[in-house]
C-alpha cells in the first residue's frame, strides 16, 4: 500500500518538524534523518508517535541517491 502524495507533502516528524522520507518497504515506513527516527505505517496509516518510533539504522534505510 502506498501513502497519498498529498499526505506525504504535509507530514513532518513530530519531534524535529523535519520532512520525512517514505520507504515503501517492506516494511512500509517514514524516516526522519534529523531526529534519526523511523515511524511505521500500519495498513496505510502512519503511526506518528515518538514513543512508538524506532531508532534509524542507516544500513537498513540508506539515504536516497542524489
């Protein structure tokens, strides 16, 4: 399942307010490079709770190519 582009444009990290990177997965997640957190997406619904986020593992979610 993919998140709507309109939603991705307005979502920001609840901790840093930085933009999020969408990773289609599996697993489907939103990554914040600034706060180094990964937010899961359950059945197309982003779980944007800081206490539910996982620490960012750069080897698992590398930065997009420039």
